[in-house]
């Protein structure tokens, strides 16, 4: 969904990075891989491309694949 015309400010990029770090840190250690991090980052950026800027909503979007069937709080 992220297109070549999408431009973010440096503040937004810093914010997205913090959301990514928060999301990755909620995963158990064995799941904190570069592949998982890339998947989460892509989902966060896809969600951000829709205009979403809520930290919790972005984190939920990033972790959606990992939360299916999980009875846990993020």
C-alpha cells in the first residue's frame, strides 16, 4: 500500500520507529527476528499510509499476524 508518492516528515518517521520498537518488544525473545521486525514494519507503514497516526492502532496493525488466536494484551 505504501506508494512512491508517500512522503513522511522526520518527526513521523521517528514516531513510526518508536511504534515499531514498542511492537517488537512485546514479542517473546525467540520471535524477535529480522523477518518478524520487517513484517511488523511493513504492516505499520501500510496502516500509516491510510492516515492512521494513533500509536495503539498502528501497533495493533503491526502485530495483527502475531496476535491471531492469542488471548493477550498489547
